[in-house]
């Protein structure tokens, strides 16, 4: 089969022939139809320090996908050839305390699809049946392809109640953009998106932001004043990985405010803990998706009218992956989709 491969410990990726995965008795084999490019894939392509210490080439990259089941192992009963599915990219151990308790997102032995095992930027991908999510007939395949980052957005956006609350979204990358639409759908009052990139701010407005702000030009306190807010954000979603963004969020929270942190900083961040203490803030780290409550919520919110399609800005055939990676890296983009059917 054809796959996009990290061939060795150096920058770059290659489209090449590799062996089609062989499935075990508990696995399913999926013919990939569409995939999404994630920041992780960009790290692996550029071979940055994280990639150099994490990735063992050769590796088929990619973890955001939708596809059609073509074969199932002998233990698999509830998936059939022809089913349209996506995959949870975190393959957990199934045996630790948290896995046994049903809190699989807390597993400390997670192996990542396209990170620790061969991934989905290929004509076929294999996964354990416990990692496979059924879509409903007629699902928009571009949306289905990005259930993984959509799940990051849902997991973060619903970490705290947002009904009737004022929410700050820091960072309007693909995940911040989707989170904007989700908190709107979930009943927030004001949703303010802070993002330096004007292209992304414009998309955030289409996703339902009440206001967008360039954090280099305007203080969050200004925006709050314009909106007539008196107390500060009830909930903040940190989706930038940027130190200043996190500090600005903490400084503009209401007492008792809650911050869900998804963004991954590249270095340590020092914080004014006094502000966290005296405002009695809650800071919570978010990793991946809850298996499978997040997946359930994604499905039912789409079925009840949530629209995340404005976050998808680029589509390419898989052979044009260098152009697709360039579009994703440019920053002037939302989600970039690779089509494996053409
Ligand atoms: P992205 O890099 O495309 O988006 C981050 C955005 O933050 C960019 O648009 C950038 O312009 C903006 N930004 C930079 N400085 C800012 C500032 N001072 N204030 C506000 N915004 C600022 O990333 P993404 O794919 O949307 O992912 C969002 C974050 O979540 C990234 O840090 C990513 O590494 C992380 N992530 C975490 C998980 C997890 O499981 N915890 C999973 C996926 C991604
Ligand atoms: Zn486990």
C-alpha cells in the first residue's frame, strides 16, 4: 500500500510503498478515505527536538482519519466490512487502575497512532476494535476525518459547565476554532477569542465568536468593558500553548473561574500563583479525549446542529501532501484534509 512515512531521523516525509498492516483477532482493518493534518504531524515532519526524542523511524505518520472497514479479526462481532468509522488514536493498556475503572483517557501507558505505532496516512490502517468509533450513515466525511481534534476541542470546551457563562478562548488554531462553536452550541453567553493571526480571527467570527481580539493590540480588560462584563471570565480555554496567553487569561478571570488547559507549551511557564490562590481559580490539564463520552458528545452535538465545517479550510489529494503540509504550517489555515480516495 502507499503511505506517508518518516523514513529516518531527519526532516521530511516520503510517500512510499509499505506492507499493508496484518490484523490480530481483536483488530479491524480500515481502508482510509480522508485524513486530517495535526500539529503533531508537522513536528514529526520537521524533526524538532520533541520528534527526535519520541519517534522511532521508519514510521507511517498520521492519526486523524475516517475510513471504511474492510476486514475484522475473529473476535470482532460488532464491526463489519463497509462500516464508516474513525479511530481513537490513543491505544491504551486496558489493564491499569484507570483503564480498569473505565477512565481510559487517564491511562499512563498510552501508545499514539502515528507516533508510537504505524498511523493513518496510508491506504490502510489497523486498530484494536476498542479504538474504533462508528459513524452514522451519511456523515460528512470531512468532519468525520477530524473527530480526533474535534474531540480535543469537545473535551476541553465541556471540561467545565459553560451554560450562561462568559468564555475566553485563547488561540484560534483548528482546535480553538472548533471549541468556539462548541461553547456557543453549549449555551455560553459571551465567547471571546484571542488570536494574533487575522485569518484565524476571521474564521473565529464565522464559528460564532461574540468578539475577537488581537492580544498584541488590545487588553482583554478592554473587551470585557465593551461587553459590559463586570467580573471577568467564568471559563477560559487555553488553546495556544503560549505563556503570555495563559498569564493574560489568569489575570482576567472572575473569582472562582476555571481554566481548561489543552495547549502544549514548548518551555516552562512561570505563573503568579497569588492570583490563582486569591481568585480561587481551578486550572485543569486536558489530554486527548474521554473514551468514549467525548466521542458520544461529538456525535450528538453534530446531530443536534453544531457546525464545525468553517474550521476546515483546505483539501488536497494525498499525493499533494507537501502542499497540504505547507498550508497547515503557514498558520493561515484551519483544518487541512488529505483525500485518499483520489
Ligand atoms: P495551533 O498551533 O494551530 O494554534 C495555536 C494558536 O495560538 C495559533 O493560531 C497562534 O497564532 C495562537 N497564539 C499564539 N500566541 C497567542 C497568544 N499570545 N494569545 C492567543 N493566541 C495565541 O494549534 P491547534 O492544532 O489548534 O492546537 C492547539 C494547542 O493544543 C496546541 O498547543 C497543541 O499543541 C495543543 N494540543 C494539545 C492536545 C492535548 O491532548 N492536550 C492535543 C492536540 C493539540
Ligand atoms: Zn491503562
